[in-house]
C-alpha cells in the first residue's frame, strides 16, 4: 500500500471519532490539521488543533486518534501533536509517552 493510501485509511479511521460535545467527526470539524506517514519507519504523524484552546476533551480525542491510527495496516506507531491548546506540551508528552 502506498503512503497516500495509508494516509487516506488513517483519515477514514479518524473520521469515526466524534467530538464528545458536538457529536461530529473530528475530521469533519477540521480538528485534524495534518497527517504524515513515513514508509521507512512506518510511523504516522498526526496534528490536531482543537476549536477551543481550553478544550478539556482534547486529551481523550488525541488518545483515540493514536489508537485508531495504529489499527491501520502498515502503521506501527502514531505520533500525535496537539497544537494551539493551553496544555499542548503536557498532552503531547502524555499521549506519546513510550510504554
């Protein structure tokens, strides 16, 4: 599968995640700013920008995005970057912590 096909599959998976307050797909809401995929490392990099810089649900959304992206064949690891949120650094560290 090509990198573009994998990125498309990731987007489809992310489209199944609904914002808990709005009940609308995070893709349709425009929260997903970017999806990158590296064929060598088999890692996906996903950038999420919440609509509100104080959104208390963004950590749950980010974790859901990570888990869904990692279900795609060819993705061994998903890295999530939350931007434009007052706790972005803390959330990014928590979501991307190595197990």
